[in-house]
C-alpha cells in the first residue's frame, strides 16, 4: 500500500505542475479527489485515490522523468501556448519530445535569451524556481549607456518600486581590464520577480538592450549553441541544484 502524500506533491511528482501552481489550483477549487473538491492540506494515496484537475484525471507516471536544457533565442515565449504569441520555446524541441508534458522551471520573457530548463519532474521545477532553494541564476546584462562601478552596491541594496523591493545578490562590471564603468554587467540572483532585472535598471535610468541567462547553479551555457536542446544527465541536474554559498 502506497503511503499518503500531500496533494500538491502528488501533482508535482506526476509532472502536472509545480507545487506552487498546485497550491493555486487547490485554492481555486479546481482539484477534486474521488469526486470531492480538495481542501488545502489534503493528502492522497497514489494509485488508490482519483485526482482530477478540471475534467482531466492526473494519472501515475508510466515513464521516467526528462529534463532538458534549452538555449532560448529572443522572440520565443516560455509557455505551451499564448493567444498573442505563436512562437514558443517548445518549438525548439525535436518532434519526438514535443508530446512530453514538460514544465518550464523559471521563465525568460520574450525579449530575453539564454538558459531555460524544461522538465517533467515537478519537484525539480519547484526547487529551481522557489527562492528558498537558494539556486543562483547568472545573467549578462547589456545596457544602453555605461553603468558606473560606484553604483554596483545600489544594485545589491535594491530600490523599492510601488512597494516592491527590486535587487540582485551579486553584480560585477565586465571589461577586459578593471573599468570605472561599462555597458556590460554580470548579475546573480536566487529569486526573480517578473522582469525584475529590466525594471531595476530602468528605475535607475538605464535601458536593458540585451539580457542573457548564462548559468543556473553551476551548470552554464558555455559551448552550448543558440537554439540548442540537451537532455541532461543526473550529474548535470545536480549541477543545476548547486547552491552558491557566497550568496546572501
């Protein structure tokens, strides 16, 4: 007999959605267990209880988890479908993989590029996305005019916009030598509000011309071609989960 587990964990383990998304579905009353609307905190027994989201039964997995790294170009959205955007990151996948239900573990907006992780493992997606996981993401930012080294501390302290604190954990001016200012900056953060980096620099009077996610954990895009897709090994997945002990 299978042990009981939290409903949110069950939905994540079956690759239906992340735990955070599962929480929202339960609160919205969209999840039923054995015909009854699930309450927050509900536990289920895999293989015995019938779980439905809307009219769809969430069945136990019959295949192994799959995790992919994608080097996303600009112009694609990180969603299965959008009435306003026809091109998605899933269009880059080989036809043999497009039928797999893969979650996007940390989205990039349409105008940004770089490393995106797609996975059928809801628990992995949750660990990569939730700030409590302390998984650091590294971005290369290119600005419309030089950013002075003296303002780097302000990026770490952050600025408040409409009651919301926008900040990064680490920032470094990029140049062939030590420079007083540059249009290129590397930033690192283990959280990520919607378009946070762009909003932060815009508040400080800069326009982000290019934004590229180069690394998650200790897994980087080095040598990875644009539009490339790679099936990750367990070793590479563990690199994604590497916690930067220097972050604060």
